């Protein structure tokens, strides 16, 4: 399916996880929406905006197993979760000695967002060091929730992690955390399109995800979902005309958060086309095939470097993106050489005292490209030792 995407032919693109890649036909629909906006800006934003956005929310909600009135579009999960983080800090409120329980596997920008609200309030942001290997969902939940303390107010973790590409058992964590009286906040940046999602069944208090990564929608399309009974805690970070002007019968949550000043809604309006594209191409099969290919690449790297994996190679723990262990090395130097010498785009990550190649396998990925990656790593890793080895 390489020809269905707009990626450069001479680049081995194994980093779909960072910003995604949009199929050609979906991108054309995106541009059509932009042209319609530019043809009649006032009519589009003043009259058409509300109904077309409502339809786009309804289509995404159906895909996610949610109610459209509990869902608002945001450009990305980082922005959506910033709304949650800043709202909870002020409206719970969080006070000195309170704790947010999280893990050492979370996305750096959101670690910073939690730290930003925690430090001036004397709140503890507890990033629990959860080291692999992981075996079962129950074992993971037991290890994580054993750190709940008397002042824990919020549990925050990823559905699929950014640095380690692991699928955490959020359904189980949410259920057990709620039984303990805790608020649950889930970072779903990497989940939509990579794993089937039913937000009603997950039942997190707050869940934010991206559509421009694994769902293959245009850049700048994400969402924030909030349980109906928790929406009163949220306030929009940007106050616009939607504040305190909700028409009768409409969702206050949606109305206050949807209009944030003039912006281009085309990425959001194209999300239904991305959903349809994946449905038409039997994306469940694409995901299954991608998992097989990613397993092949990881096993080759394990054989080459002798490093143990973080989890079993099952879709319970990862799907299309895997952090494959390689020899300890200078991650930045190896990543640079992969790109400049081999035209391979992939993040090489230092985490937990080890080095990993975070491989993304998408519909356009070939086994030949994965072999090129493995061969290049076998050549490069010994040439660029980790800085700690040099200093020692």
C-alpha cells in the first residue's frame, strides 16, 4: 500500500508512531474541506461549522464506542490532557501533599504538564519505576496499584506508551482505581487505529487520543473524552464565545470547548474519511499482519544483540509498534547515522538503562525495509558506544 500514502519513496519510514502518515485519498478530502472553507469563510465558520462538526463528532464517537456529547476535538492528546490536568489542579482542587500516581513509561511533555501544576502546589507527581519484564495484566495492575497511598487522588497512565510502546491494561486499572475512589486519566495518543477502542467499556474519567497517528487522519486531529458526571470539573483553557452561551438542549461541555477562536477545522472534518479508509481496507487484517512483521524484526534484533524483550510478543502488550531491545549505544548518534547514511527514519530510545529501537510497522512497511534496519543496527551499534561506557 505504499502508493496509497504520500511518503517519499526513498525513505524507509519506520516512525509512524510520532506523527503518523495520511493516505493520499484522505489527504485529498482534507484539502477539499480547506477549499470549501476558503471559498466561503463566513458561511462556513458562521453557519456550517456547528452541523458539520457535530457529524464529525458523531462519526468519531461511533468508532470509539462513545456518546458524541462526551467528546470534543482537540489538535492532539497533549492539548486535550492539558485541559484535564489544569482543570483538575484548580477545580478538585489539588493541594499540598496530594499525589498523582503515574509510571516511568509516560510521554515527556505530559510529565512536564503534571509537574507544572504539581510543583507550585506542593503536590507529588509519583512516576513509579515499573521495570520489565511484564507478563499478565493482573501482575501489572498489582505492581502499579500497590503504590496507591492515603493521599493519592489521581491515577494517570498511557493506553499505549510512547517510549516503550507497551499496551497497558487500562480497562483493569480503571476498574480497580475507581473502586479505590480515584480519578482516572488516560493518555490514548497511540491507541486509536492501532487497537480497537470502546470508551464506554474502558470507562475512564478522562481519555484523550490522537487521530493523526495510527488512524491516519490529517495532522492536528485529536480528541478529549470525559465521563458525563466528570465534565463539570473541566474548564476550557481558552475562553471563547462558547463559554456560558450553550443553546438549549446542547452539551455545555462540547459548546464551551469546541469553539476556541478562528481555526481550520479541516483535520477534524476529515477524521470520518480516515475511519472509512481503514474500514474499506480491512484494517484489522492490516494490524494483524503488521504485528507479525514487527515480531519478525524484534526477534532478529534479539538474536543479534542478545537482549531480552520487555513483554511477551502478543497483542495484549503491543500491536504495530514495538520497542525492540538492541545493544547499549549512543541513541542520538545511531539515530542520526541511520537517517543520514541509510535513509531510515526511526527513534532510538534510551530508557531504563537500556537502548531500544522503537519500530512502527504500518500498511506500507515491507519486510525488506525491516531487514535493512536490522542490518544497519548490527553495523552501527558497536561503533557508537553509550556515553557512560566512554566515561567509564
